[in-house]
């Protein structure tokens, strides 16, 4: 299914684990077959050019990192069933879908069975790498070293081949590639923030032949290092993670507005388009 031009894969965590193992064993050298992205509302809104959309969407896995995407898919699927006459009732359906999304957890899984975050996927991949003796490299964020140490503590037998803050700017790329290649790492986690990290991977992965999986992980290093804390599980389950972030990081209010109000408005308008032409969803 496509949300505002970005495909999202409706997978369970167990299926993601299977695909990760396939990727680790796969010798395919194409960039798209070695890349995982975790789109959320912000990332979808920032995918404003063909180059950014390609970096985010033309990959092996596109995992829904954000409960807002679960609501969006349910709302848009409902809109496709309304037809030309039904578009008059879309404002009502918007309100109903938000209430169902908030009060009835099963409605979140109408199309996307799970929310699969970048932070959780990083841990999943690391656990698999520990078991299969594959090594990882952490790139980006001023806490890369601390995140690497925390990852090593969590998975004592995991080989952390390296950690480096680096830079998302292109002039620093040759030196970073040399460092990663010298490490012999099989998996690369990049924490430059979206969509810069996805574009960095797309530009540089062709020159990193040993990397079997490359994934942008956003703020996952901060959570690993303890410099930021994730919302309690219950807040994640009732879709109030944004409130937790606003309380602890009020400077993020602009980003939170984009991920909630602006994204909701864009999806509401998209509902009219898919009601008239369901093919837009690429189901």
C-alpha cells in the first residue's frame, strides 16, 4: 500500500526477522536489496522530491515506524469503499476513524498488523547478528560510541566492528566509506535523521560491498545511549507517544505538529483522491 507516494510493507515482526536473515545470507549487490527504511509521518511529509522518495521507497523493506501510519492506512482503505457519492461523508469518516483508532486497538491492524520501529528493528537485527556471527557498524550521532557500548552490553557476543559520528555531508563520505570497509562490518546503522540518512545510504552503499544490510535508524542511538528515553509502553499503545516527546522535548513542537496535525490534514485530503481513484493506493 502507498501512503502519499511512499509504499509501506504490511509485515509482522516475525516476518521481518525472516527477511533480515535472508538479507544477511544474500550476496545481491544492488543497493535497494540491501536497504531497510522505517517511514513515519515526518519522513513521508519530507519526501518532497523524486530523489528523496527514491531513497526512502526503493528499498527491500519499508517498515511502519509510527502509529499514525496505521491510522492512515485504515482511513484510506475506508475511503476507497465510499465511491463518488461517499466522499460527502469523508469528514465524518475522519472523526470515526480517529475514535476507532484511539479506542479499539484492533482497528490499527486493519492493514498494518504491527508498528515496527527503527529502534526495535535495530535490536532485532543485532540479536540475529549475534547469533549468526555477523558484525555491525554504527554511524552518526554524537553518542555513537555510547550507543555501541550499550549494544555490546545488551548482546555480549555481538561483534561491534566500529562506531563513528561522521558527517552527512558529501565531502566526508570517502573517508567514512574507507573506515566502514576496513571494519569488515556486515550491517550498517546510520543515524543522521531522515531523509538525510536514507540519501547517504543510497549514495554510498554501492561502495560498501561487504554491507549486507543498511538501515537509517533516526534517534535510536540516543535511546540506546540513554540520552533520550522512549515513551512508556502504555503511551505507545494508545498513540500518545507524541505527548511524551512534547513534554520532555518542547523544542520539538514543530516536528510534532507536522507528525500529527499536518499529516492528518494531508491524509484527509488524500482520502478524497483515493475515494475517486482507489488505484492510488497500489493495493
